[in-house]
């Protein structure tokens, strides 16, 4: 782990940059770009990349990334582009690269194809379209029609066939004297579409789809020039569904991928109706010049005029859109360049199995994509991107792939002088021509640029100088760790890296892949600027803090979507400023903040008192073995925390480590620190106090190191103040420190178990107090405890003083019989018992009802102690568990109880006059301590204190004057019933405790005055 390579990098090329630059320049189409100038446009794309790379770097630094800043990689670099050329050359040599003619998803605004990878991962939206039910007249059956349904009316002008499922049952239906054919399972469609203008229908014939094959029909637009000579026929297709539509599918091979495949299978005509902008080409009469997206209603009206429209209907569905500009896609017949995947598919699958996938389901998701993927379309008919090094000869049809800049220079017959000195981008590289090896013609590079996932996928090779410094590449390849959001990356980045690494080296490009789900808005919907729910990083970092965000992320199960909590708005900030109050955060942020605050509070407590005592951790030493049990316990807990955090992080798990750290922090703050306060508050710096300081210091400094990967900024500040301030030879940063190691000598399982026992009993005692609504500052006389084992009894007897101090109780008594304090009721859970015991249930219930009070008590105790009850019913042995029989414990008068898994505590709730007085004094000293803070006294300041009240309370307070003075550091204490009785100190702060104030002492009123001595 001492040699690390952290290189920051940026994806730079592709449609996502082009679209934004088009917006900046006010350009609408590719024609506008070419009029503006491809060279200028490409330059603006480069400038935008560097502008936002700088901003993203600043944000990454602010979020706490640890990178080799300044040594960034950019996928627009010559190294990256030429390494892709090298890869494509290898594909070409293996016969994997080819030009294919196919129907592809197409963005008419961007005028380029969209790969299946892009469309599958982020290219769909819910929308409504005009769908049409259309009548196709059968040629040899007058008055009979195929009833066809389409959600893309614009494609009807390119119809050449209708497809049926050969094995499905179809019906011939008579309606209003005309006959329609449709799938039998979809007959309800006719009822739904009937309306007032159509009569009833009835089935006159049932037939198989196979019986309809070869039927001829008249097309919906036979009158168009482009449709002349097309023979319309019924063809079989096993993918026809009987779940929607009519079970008869309109086939337009120029507008659908599956349709095009059918055209090749059955030698159908192919009509391609639109150009790259989605506009009808010549040959389509009144449609020519119109955009495909605009003609739906006109098509419906034209069909209605010709008597071919059965019914229009709006249809809501998920429809593909351009992942960058959000324009609805069309499907268009085009020539594109592909990498054939059939041969590679199984090679890549073997490579995928070499990788450690986290979460584990990632492996199967990637394999599933590989099993079903199509060939990889790598071309884009755009401008800013990898210049595909493919030279396609228009004379003889052959093509060649150039694998490097040197090879291009060697092959160039013209244009090199235009290109030389430029990056391998359009338009400069377009000038270079080479000689066709087959026919000797001059050949230009194809105008297409590359799919941007080529740019990202080659990074494991280009950044390590694969072509130019193979030894360096071998030193660092493959990556130890890759992480990205997995919903779309199985098809994109992960996939592209796997393809390229398999082709080049037949090995995995990374050892471990850590995937995480999606970041969503607070309500679980995607974030979008247009929706107004997008959170800007800089605002989030400013208003909730980077460490806070990092802890939120680390504490979240990665395979589940994270609903990012709302951050304060400008309006929230303004209102808080006007009110002089801190900004209110959502509950999720408050939970995270409480963790940060707890760390800071422990640190502040330590620093405050350590400074008072001039404690120097480098000068004071008390061996761990000589420290108190409390110290040794927390040091043992610290070792277990180190172990569990380390194990979690070594397995790429942040959720368990954050939970373990929070648990330790709770123990440190809520138990260790509270129980150590008396030791730290005493005036002399003896060995016990020194041990407490050393223990707290060791816990804090270790905790800071453990937390540093999660909270880099806060931990750095704490490290500088705790460590570097007293030891200038320590590492410069917490992030340069050695990782904490477990000290086995400090592990003490017995002490851990015993302390947890005490904490459990204290927790139950507090629950009992809450149940009785008796505050902890009110002393009580007695606590009765029952524990499951003798060993725990012995430990609790020895540690009873801790329980009494924590719960403010006078005495603790261990008991084996709690019948004086508790009564038990047994409640059989009939819903659970029924399925298990059937007809015996009623007899089991009678058995419980027959128990006398003593028997019920004994049965309940047995169930609590052993977890089971065993008895015989009708000669059958019955065993019941605590899940099947509920034990309800009820405290007897004068007691309040709490119980958990066999541990029972009972508090005696009677408050004697003396206990009441002690409670009043404790409340008063607590309030005075709070007032000291308000008066800005430091923790070590000794003060003057005057208390004015009535004669009854004054007498009580005088009886406890020494305790009040000691607890509040009041060297001058005046307790009086007369306001004229002035204190000898200078007044600094005054506050009244009264029945109507926030601070209350039963019904008493006390005027409290604090002052300087």
C-alpha cells in the first residue's frame, strides 16, 4: 500500500460536449455547425472541456479527493486517441471491424446514431403518442381487412408487410358489414374501441396465424412514388405479441431494426423515408419536406379520407430519447461501423469472471449484458471526438485501419502538411489521404467520429503509456480498484474497458469493481435542473459541509439508491440570518451532524481541561496495566474498533466501519467521558488523572486516524491540534500517518463483557425512570436487579457502585425472585400457534387458562430464563418459544420495571423528603452550571453565587451549601430570603428559576446571581 497511483482524469469528447457548445453558440443543426466552421467549433469544445475540468477539479478537492493534482489525463489527448487507433487496428486485424447497414436509433436533432449502450442506460422517458388502428384491405378478400396497430404513424408511409405469429389463434370478426382479422386474445380491443359510430361485432371464423401467411393486401400509402412496385404481404414472426395492439404488426424495414431483419429473411422491399434530420425525402408526395415528428395527425386524417383509419387513440408508453438533447429518437436505416461481438462475447465473459465484483450481483449483471448484447456501434456522424482511423475506398469497397500517427504519415499521399502539428481531430485529420492497397485509388478517412465510450474504455492503457513504455504499463496494470454508479455502467464504461482489455491483452483491466446505486432527490425522484430539485455541489458543500456529505455516503448501503437530503435554500439562509438563528437542517443531516458534533465535543472537553493542567502527552506516561478498569476497558474497545474498521475497509465496506465508529464514539462520549469527569475535574494532576488524559488522548488520536478516510477535513484539523502541535516530528498530515494496528495486549474480553453488563443494567434503569417519569437527577432509594447467570451476578456485585452512580440510586440488590416487584401474564400468540399446532391450539389455550397465579408466575420465569416451555397435551409433547408466547411483566405498586432478554431491573419509586431535597439541589446545581456557560465563565473559573428564595427552600439549600459551592466552583456563596442582602462580588449574570420558566424547581422561585470574585 505504500506505492499508489492516483491520477485524476476527464472524459472530454462526444455529443455531451457538442450539445452544450451548440447552446452557447446558438446553433440548431449540423448545418449551422458547418457554416460556423468545424475547426472553430472543435476549438470551442476543447475550451469548454478545460473550463469545466478546472471547476470539477476545484470541487473534487473541496470534496476531499486524494489525487496527483496537476497530472491529470484528458481523453482528448493525442496519447488517448492514438491508443484507440492501436486498439481498432487490432480489431481490424482480427476481422472484428466492419461497416454494417442497419436500422439504428437516431437522433434527428443531433443527426447521429445512438448506440444501444447509450439508449439502454439513460435514454427513455414516459410520454404519450398518437397511435392508430389501421385497416389494411386484403387484395383477394373484398370487404375484409387486417386490423393493424402502430404507435409511430410516420412509419406507415414505409410499410411493406404485416406480420402475424404463426402459432397464435386469430379470428375473423364481422362488424357493420365489414370483416376484420386480429388475434383472438385481443378481441377486447374491439369492445374498448367501439364508440358510438361502430356497431356490435361477432366472430365468424377462427384460424391460425400460419393460415394467413402469404395473403396480399393494399398498403396504406400505395399512391406514394416511393411505394411503387412494393408488394405487401403477410409474413410470420414469432415475436408478435398478443398482449397489446391487435396481434398483427405493421412492418417497415426502413424504420425498425426487427423489421429490417425480417426484410432480409423474406426478401422484402426496404423503403427508407427520412433523411438524417428526420425529414421526409423526395418520393413521398405531400409528406416530403415535413418532419416525421410532426405528421401524426395528418397521417390519421389522410387515412380517414381513404377509409383506412379504424380508430386513433392516445397511447402512454416509455419511449427512447437522445441521452444528451432529450429529442425523441426515430429509427433510421444507415451505414455505421461496428465491432463484431459474437467471437469476443465468450472471451470477455471469461475475463469478467476474474474480477471481484462488489456487490456480488454485478458479476451476473455484466454477464447478462454480454450474453444479450448486439455488435458495438462505434461511429458517430458528428464533429468533436475520436477521428476514427478508417479509410473506406469508394472505388472497390475495401477499407483499411491506420494504427498510429507514424503509420498515417507513412501511408499519406496528400494532406499531411495540413494535419501536421494538430491533434488527431476533425477537420485537420480529414485532409489526409492514403492509397488503396487493392485498387490504388486515393482514399479519404470516413467523416465519422468515435463512440465516446471508446475514449473512456482505453484509459487503463493510454494513461499507462501502453504503446510507448510497456514496462511502465506492466508495473501498474491492472487497476486495483474501479468504482462507478452501476445502473448504466455495466453497458458503458465497465463494458468498454472489458472489451478493449480483452482484445489487447485477454485479461481484466481491473481487479475489484465497486458499484453503487443512484443519487436521487429527497423524494426519490431523479434530480433535474428543469424540475428545480437539482442540488449544486458548491451550495451543498457550503451549507452542510464536505465531511458531512462524505459520512452520509459512507454510512449508506451502496446497492440502494440514496435520496439526498434537502439542503437549506437561499430563502432558508436569509430567514435564519434575520432571526439570528442557525440554519435548520433536515433530520438526515442532523443525524450526521450529531456524529460530527460528538467527536468535536469529546475533543473540546479534552483540550479544555488538558490546557488547564498543562498536560503534555509526550511528557507524561502511565502504563496501560497501571490504569483504571475504566481506562483499560475503553482501550480494549478501541482495539476492537481498529480491527473491525480495518477488516471492513479491506473488504471495500464502509457501512460497517461507520457503524462501528459511531458505536465506539457513543461509548467514549456517553460512558467513558462521563465516568471520567470527576477524575479530570479534581485539582491535582495525579497519576489517575494523567492516566485519564493519556487514555482519552490515545482514543482521540486513533479515532482521528480511523476517521480520516471518511472525514478528511475535520480529522486534519484535529490531528494538527492534537499531534503536530506537541510533536513537530510527527507526519505532516493525518493522511500520511501509518494506519492504526491492533494491540493484542490491550484486548480484555472479560472487562468488555462486564462493562457492557453494567451499561445494559444502566440502560434498563434509565428506561424504568422514563416509564415512571422520574428524572435521573432525582435520587431514588433502591434498585433491584435480576440477571441470567451467576457469573454476571458476581460481576455486577463488584461493579455495583458504577450502576448506583449512573442511575443516582442509594442501594442495589441482586435478586433471584422478583415476585415482590413484578407479576407476569402469559399471552399465547394464536396467529403463530394456529399454523403450527392446528387442532391442538384450543387445548393449549385451555392449558394456559387453567394455570393458577403461582403456576403462571413460574411458567413465565421459566420462559424468560430458558426461552421455551415444554408440556404434554393429549399425549403429544408441545414446545413453545418466547416468539409464540408473550410474557407481559407488570410492576407491583411502588415499583417500576424494565426487562430485556432475561435482564430485569425494578426501581423503588417512593421519594422520601430527604431524597426530594437532594433532587432539588442536583437540579439547582445543574441550572447554575448552565448559567455559568451563558455568563461566559470558563470551566476553571471560580465564581460568586447568590441564591434568593423563600425560607423553606433557603433552609434546604443551606443544608447542602458545601455541595452547591463545590459543584459550581462558588468560593463566595450567599443563600438568602432577602433581595436587600447584597453579595460581596460584582454581579455578571442574573436569571430567575420559576414555575413559569424553562428551568423549574417544583413550585419554588429562585433568583440566581453570578459574579466575579
